[in-house]
C-alpha cells in the first residue's frame, strides 16, 4: 500500500480513523488535541500523537490556525491522512514549518486504503506504509 505524500515526513504510531468529517475549528481543542464537537462520533478522543485518518474535513478558514496551535502545543497528530488535500488545513503545517517547529507529515489516501482505529502504522517519507 502506498499513500501520496502531501507534506513529506515519516511517522509511526497508533491510528485513529474518524468515522465522520471534522471541523478543526470548534471541533478540536487546540490546547489538548481532544475532539470536542458534541455531534462528532469520536467526541472525547484525542488526536494528539495519533496517525489521524480523516474521511474528510468540514471547512473553516480557521482550521489552519487550530492545527498551528496544536503543533505549537505539542498536541498535533503524528501524521494526517486525508482522501483529498485540504489546502486550508495544510496551510497550518506549512506556517508551523516556516516558524521552525517540527510538524507532522500529511498524506493523501483513499478511505479504502486507510487502516482501522488502533492499528499501528509506520509511514515513510516516500509514502510507503507498513
């Protein structure tokens, strides 16, 4: 299985596959990494340090700022995997990288390629997955 790198890097860790799209603005606490959207099926789970498998995102131009805050607080996911690039969300990682902060990689993969929650995954810089 191979995923397309959007922002290169390597990551390993436990996966968290969200069952519904999420808005980072209002959906994720930027200080803790907890999903706080009362309507989200994974409410109460932490994205911090996880390989976050997104079925999609719900837009807000503030999503990049929330992801930037998560990186700064050390509560960002270990990697982000999404079916289509979300330019606004990825902007948060680009800005964090420009600030000199360590950022998680981001990958494009279809939902069918993604792993289930709780699986252990290693993502290589070239997009190889194990």
